[in-house]
C-alpha cells in the first residue's frame, strides 16, 4: 500500500513529491472494465489506459519501484501524477467556499482517495491514499505545513520553486512513517 | 558552508600564524587540500566543532520569542541601504517603486504563512480567510501588528470606484527617518509595504494591484495611503459568495 | 541666554549644515561661513595635537566676551558646533540632541549622501523642535 504526496505551487507547478510505502497489506480489488478493453489498448498508450481503467497488467511492473509490495491498478507514476493534477479542479472548487485548510477526501478515482491541505499562501499539498486514516493525515499535513513554512523562511529558497533540501525530505519521510 | 567559512577565515588572520603553520606541518590536514585551513583551527581552540552547534532552520521554533525582536535602528539602516541600492539600478520613480514593491512581495508571502501559522497551528482545524472584507481587516490589524508591531490607522472604501480600498497609516515606521527630496516628491517608500499587502492578498486569493501614496496632513506629515485596486474576478467571486 | 547658530562640519572640514536662530552675531555670507568652518577645523586639529597629555579630542569650548562656541566631536570625525551667548548652560545637551537628530534623520535617510550638505526635511523639523523655529 502506498501514499503519494505532492506539493503544488499556486501556479500548479509541482515543487516536491514523495511516494511512501507502508507494509500494511492491501486488499486486492479487481475492476471488470479491464477485460472489456479494445484491442488497440496494446498501443503506446496501453499502460496508461489500463491503469486508468483500474486494471493490473503485466506491463506495469517495469514502472513500479515498490519491489515486493503487491500493486493494485493505476500505480504508474504518470497516472498518479495525473490523478493528483486532475483533483486540482475539485480542490479549487471547494477552497473557494470552505475556509478549512484541511480538505478531507475532495476527490476519488478508482481505488484512490484524494485529500488536500491548502496553506494560507495558496500552496496545495495533495495526498493520494487508499485507506481511511483521518487523524493520521491531519497530523501529517500539519507537520508538512510547518516544514514547508521553515523552508519558505530560508532566505536562500525562492518561493514556489522546487524544494531540494535534503533535511526537508528526511523530515517529511519521517513524518510519513509516523502518521501514515 | 560558505556562510560559516567567511568569518572563520577572518578570525584566523587575527589569531596569528602559529595555528595555521601547525596545520601545514600536520600530515592529516595536508591530505584534505580543499578544506578551509581555518576550520580545524577553530575546532581546536574551542574544543567542539562550531558547525554542529549552529541549529538547522528546521530545528528552530517558529513561535516568536522575546529575543526575536529586531532593533528599529538596525532596520532603518538596512532599509536605507535597500533604497539606495535600488535607486542606483533604476531609471525613474515608477521603476523604483515597482522594485520596492517586488521586494516587499517577497516579504509578504513569508509573513502571511508565518502569521497564520502562529495564529492557527495550535487549532485542530486551521482556517484560511475566504471572504475579502475579513481578509482586509486582518491585513489592517494582524499583518500590521506582525510587521510593524501595531495596527494600521484606518481602512477606507473608495467612493468613486467600488474595486478600490485604502489602508491608512499616519506614521509608517519604515518612513520615519526618510525625507524624500523635492525632485522625487511623488515617490513613496511605502511601496515596500504595498508589496507586502499585495503578496498577502495574492496568497489569500484576492489578486490586486497595490500602490502607496503620500497623503500628508498638517498633523501627520508622513501619512501614507496604501491603495488596493482589486481585480474584477475578486468582485465577481464576492458577488457569488454573498 | 540665546542660541545663535548651529554648524555641522564634516570630517574633511567642509561645512555641511549651517543655520542661524537668533541675532547677536555678525551676519556673514555663506561663503564666509564655509571659510570659517574650514579654519575652525584647522584650529581644532592644532588644539588636539598640542595637548600635553597625549591623545586629546581637541578644543571643546572657545569663549569670548560676546559669545561662546561649544564643539562636539563625534567618533567618526563630524563636528557639531553651537554658537551661544556666554551664559548659556544647555549647549552640551543641545549638541547631544542635535547629534541624535543627525543620526536618525540624516544617516538613516537613503537620500542623503555622506559628507555632503544636509538637505533633509526630517532633520530641519527635529532641529526646529529642539532649538526653535529659526529666523526671529
């Protein structure tokens, strides 16, 4: 089972991303749609198409970094990114009216649920997850917010540019391990 | 690394040549050709490596402590240099104001995040400001308090244009020691503050053009008006949310 | 008791500020003031070198029948000179305050060039509140 975190600037540029694997077992769900795919799905887009349909396919194993962990459908890196970016529309819709920073389960796609956290400065933290863990995610977002803020306060960091700090990376990973 | 190395190499000049000559003789330092010679001399004199003592930015507390106050004089000198530096690189008053605005903007995005964090981080469900008028109020009080230590003096709404708002400061601290010469009399150094306000509004999702204007009165010779001209989208959104 | 005039002389001996507050001394042209300031700069240097006790900050008061000249030398070599009537006792204090006003309204002003004549509204108004509004 995995979690995917993306930090997006107000102009929707990704400035940091993290994939976090937990050893907790995942329930395998099969999506019947995959069997109905037409033959042209074996073309160059096959991977994406099958992934979007939620199927587990042999072609994906090349892209998966998780090693021994069993992957569900749609675990391809580019698919994950697409789901995260697609959820932006929903997040922007919700954040116009909601004043809460933590937006719980704003979007769903196949097995993925998308939760988000919007900072006062309009940075969006997007988390793709498969299971429900409300309190953990709340604490996780809170820590990422603090770490992000400290990054911002560094005079050598230009706002809204990719975060390259290794300390930031280590801390976010530690936080993910703790709460997710 | 660079930042720490500078003062050390200077202090090694003062500490005399005995330490550095000892290093050249020792075989261990000879192999590390690219390390700065002064760094080991510091660690030998102090007993512990200095670099490790310096807290990482991620280890520091974000809450304001009493020692975090900055001297107003130090800031006045720094800001004076900022204006002089900028003035050498621009072609006119508008350009100068625009650059000061840009500098303030960089401060503003940080101020916004930090200020809200300090106010909301202890809460279970932290909130953002989504309506314009409360946001404007919070700029008038919270942002001013965070940046200048006291709230601004007034908020006004333009009578002629419904997309214009004004924040008024009777004695802006950053201009307290500045006397603008007559040939530049349209210049307002509060453009810097305008930049801070613009960044905060932008961050909260109310894009606007923010400018600063000197509006002196008999009583308050350095009275300044920060003029906020909102983008159309903000007004439309407020209409929808009503 | 009267304060006649305030001068500020930069470290090279140039007069960067001069203002009269009361009548009582001869009226001079601005050129003559410049020459006098340069002369005082030289005299001050002589007094500090002639001092028998080694290092000296130079003359502090020059007194005459009709006026008293009080000199404040700052750490950076700028001189504040106050011309008063002989019985005036507040001269040192006024000079300290003038120095303070100079540090605030002149040195922190981005539009002032160091060692050049002082043209700052902020400094003028600080001196106004300190000594008086100027020409009687």
